[in-house]
C-alpha cells in the first residue's frame, strides 16, 4: 500500500522515510439493515450496530495492531492518560526501522532504531513536549484514537449484518484524511470503486474486534488492504516508564528527528 493511501499512519511512515534518507545520506440507507425484511422496524440497522461498537471502543482500555504493507503498528490505550505504541516498518529501499513511544500523563518517552547521529538505539529519551513543533511522529504517541475509529462510520456507504458478529459493506475512500485516500490520481484511477471499497468488521457482541478495508485494484496496482485488530477491551493496560538506567534526556538530535 502506498503511504498516500491510508493517511492515519502514512504521515508517520513518510516522516520516518525522510528521516532515514537524511540519516543515511547524512442496515441500508444506503446502510442495509442486518435484519430480514420481516423484522420489526425497532431492530437496529447494521450501521447502528457498528456505530455502537465503535463508540464503545474509546470508552475503555484496549490494545490494537494495525497492518499496512509499510509496517505494523501496535499499542495500548488507557483513556486515563496512559498509552504506548511501537512501529515496525520498512521504508523506501527496504530499510527496516522501529520507533517506540510511551505517554504517561505529561511524561513522554521515545526510542528509535532510525540511524541518526547523536541517537542511541538502545536508549529511551525523555521528551520535553514543548520542544516538539511537528506532530507527524509525536501525534502517533499521544493520539487518543490512534486507529481513527471514530471517523469510520461516517464513511460507511452500505452495511449488512450477515451474522451476529459480522458486518460487511462498502466504504468511501474519497474523503481523504485519515482512513481515506488523499492522492487525486489514485482516486481518479479507481473511479466509482473508490466510493465502494469492501470492508468487513467483526464484533464480539459489543466490541469491535477487527476491521478490514480493501482498496480495489487499479491500473497495474494490485488490491491492497488495511487491517486493524482490537484486543483486551476493558482489561487493565500496563504502561510503565522505562527503567531509569535506560533513560536519557532528549538531545537536540532527537528533537531534530521529531521536527524533521
């Protein structure tokens, strides 16, 4: 998947790619109801069921794993102000990298394997948030809705609850922004398919546990997919500061990377 396709983590991937380059170079309404035609009108539509599951997602703790061809993003969220994230990615040229972030209230910690002069890949760096002017990378660490779940339902065009735990339908990619396509050339190449990308959402009865959005094939580009898995709904999230011996105050090189 091209980084311009799903902007949620594409911004981060693009920012890291730039850093690597610098370092190395120096229901149906249309939402169809999931119930049969003979069902009572009081039964919630498939879209309503999905909306309830998505709303519930950000009301408690959970873990997530989001996968796109450029990498995997995993993390834990606690609305009380504790969260962590790890990115295992591949930048242009096949260069692998990791970034990790921890937010505990106002305390931020950052670690990365991006080869940069002045940054030790084995150390965590405590950040002064006021010194970070760009949000491409720090935004991932502090995002309250890192998988952009709250913007999902508004993009759903059709939805059918084909089973108690399964909702399928179509999704509009043309709105751009998070979970959309910003590249006008890609949208043009997709044509009407851009407004009808297939999706499948899996529930456990109340919570959203997985989501798959498929970008149809276009031109010479093969079909591509975004997947998100959600785990540990409502369970305690263990997010702790790194051991003091592993932490350094962030030097100028770290802020240069985050603001690059």
